[in-house]
C-alpha cells in the first residue's frame, strides 16, 4: 500500500566532532589487499578480482548467498500476500463497510477519504504483520544484520504507519478529488498529482521525515571530512558539510546515499561505514555518492518514476473499468471514484510494479554503475572500492549469474564492482606501483 503514495527516502545527519579512537584506528589501518591484487608489473584485473572474491570466507559467502536468494522468494510472497489481502477486502465487502463507516463519521468527502485511508492502512498493516515481523525483524537478526530490540523495532514500525496515514491520507484526498471531477481523463490528472507528490516527498523527506527515525549530525572530524570535501570541490560540488546517520541503532549494514531534491540534496554516509571502514574505503563510497549528484541521478530518477507512474495509471484506467463492470456491484463499489474501490486500484498498482521490477532494477543498477565509475575517477581508490564491495556482500550475493543479476539486482553485484575497480587500477597502474 505504501507504494501507492511514494517511496520515502532514508535520510542523513552526522557524526559528532570527537570520533572514538577505535574508529580512527580503523580508518588509519592499511588496506588488506590480496597478493594477486597488488600493483605489480604482471598485474591482471581478472586475477585480482578472483583474489578479492576468494578472500571472503566460505561460511560468510554461503550466509550472504542464502540471505539474498531468500529475498527473491520474499518478493513473490509479499506480492501474493498483498494481492490476497486486497482481494479479500473487496470480495468480503470489508472495504465497502469501511467506506460506510467513513461516511457516517462526517459529511465532508475529503475527510471520508482520509478516514477510509486510515482504516485501510491499519487493517492491511495488521494482516501483513506476520510476514513483516518475520522479514524485517526475525530474519534480519538471524543473519546478524539487525541491532534493535523488538520494542524499538515496533516503535519504528508505528512511526512508519503514522507517516503513511498522514502523508498517504493527503495524497489520497487529492487523488480522489481528481477521480470525482475528471471521469474520463482522471488517469492523466492522477498521474500528474502522483508525480507532484513524489517530488514533494523527495524535498521534505530529508528535512522532516528521516529525523523521526534517526539522528543526523554534522561530521566534524577533519581527518575524515576534509578529504571528502576536497573531492567534492574538485568535482564542482558546492559542498560545505558532510553528513552521517546513526544507522547502527537499527542495522549493521554499511551504506551511504544521496537524497533530496530542489535544494535539499544531501550526500550522506552511515556510522557503520565510519566505524568499520578505512579512509580509502570511505573516500571510494563518497566518490560514488558524489557521482549521483554530478550525474543528476535524482532528476533522472524522478523522470523515470514519472514515466512508470503514467504507465501504471493507464493500467489503472483500463483495468479498473473492466473489473468494476464485472464485479463492482458484488463488491459494493459504486464506481471508480468510490473510495471503497481503493483496494482494486492498489491491487492493480501492485501488479504493475511487480511486473516492472526487472525494468526498475535495471534502471537503478545502471545509475549505480555509472556512479561507481565516477567514484573511481574521483576518489582514485580502486582497492578501497573493492574492499567496501566485500562489506556490502554481507547482505548481497557477491557472484550471481548474468541473468540473475539482470533480473534481481538493483545494484551491480560484488563481482561486477570489484572487476570495474581492478580494471581501473590496471589502466592506472603507475599511480600505485611508482615510477
């Protein structure tokens, strides 16, 4: 259901001025480069890639492979469960009863939609909770990727539900206002409203939503901050701050991201990366994130999302008309502008996004690869990139088959990233092997 509204980006803020000694010791540690990946006269990119992949202990590789491959099935189970819940709400006329309750609560149509949306959000969240708690809590702990207690995890879930109710309610009120006023062209106007909300979410999420879940502070340690800012200025990025988020309160994963839109853009890294990575690894990651900014990936992503939204709304227009003609009276849905039909629209959206998953993955993966190449040229830390790719491999299968990577990966695989790094190193060998 949340995908009907928009994807709320994760956000950033930063580390305190005095970093603990263990973090500084880790950042100053020498890179653990396999012998076959060291800069020598007979350096070979493919052999170096295999050496890095071989450095991953077999139990760690098997664990990350099992975790990532299990995610393939979870995509299917999430889709099937969502479809079953939405169909059940329609076929059992539960949705019609929720609409009737909303209409008895007030005579204002806008409030009808908001009250109905609150009920639908609560019901679908409760019905999907068993899979959610397994997928997001127990499974994450079993693979050593989560740090929260159940109480803290539930607190974040409730905050997420509240954000969904408030923001989703406003979006649904605007969408159904369009449905009531543009009976034959609502799919076009609905697309425009949705795209506007996606852009609005990109603007407000870093400032107002992310701080609900994590603390954001500026990174004041000059030994880490200054190399990043020099790299930013060298690539035309007017950055004066670096941000970090306390992701360790939820997860052990290392990550960074670029988020925001129209002046709220931020390049950020999480505290796990600061604690576990050396400075060359951090520079490699931040060079990648700067690539997203310089290559305008936020704007390109919004353009891609807009195209997908228009396609999905075209599906909604034709699919809802056909389904309501056939089953609308049985479900108690009066028409496409009846909020009781929202589960039908949600089902069609879920089907559309599920079918487009490989396309969306390929688009995002291409952008991530472009940012990788930019980061290698900006940071000039190929071994840093290879080593951080191994850390990312703790929850991503490192060495998939070609078709597997195209279908299921929204980032380049570990093998792809390490080989790109070693290829770059081979072409710039003199920078690492001396005169």
